[in-house]
C-alpha cells in the first residue's frame, strides 16, 4: 500500500464523494440490468452523470483512485464498472489507527 499515493488521491472532494457513493451503490445509483452493483460495480457513465462533470474529468478521478488501489475496475463489453477495494480501505483504517 503506497500511503502517499492514497492520501493524495483522497485530497479531492469529488474523489471522496465517489468513494462514499461506492460504499453503498444501491443508495446512490440506479440498478443496471444484469449487473450486480456490489459484485461488479457501477458503470462509469452513472458515476459521470452523478458527478455532473465531463467524462474525461470523471475518468481521470477514477483513474487516480484506481492507481491508489482504492477502487477496482471490471470491463464488460464496452463498459467499465468500478467498485471499492474494501481490503485496501480497511488496511488504511488500521494504518491510521495504529501509526498516526
């Protein structure tokens, strides 16, 4: 876990909002036919719409979170789906509790 990369990725309100939404995707996103929001994730287009930003900006934010290891992506056909990496987030919490 590269802690500096993680903390840098968390220094943006929109990226924090994405992580919050992905914590409980059913509360924040419409169901997607044939896609389990928890197991597979949320489509990039739904995240982009909710952010009310351009696709390129949303994709950049998602890429930053993915490089930090906080989210995972799954590609199905032409669509990419994102979900949180709960293990990394849990380990970050442990690090904060024990080291900071």
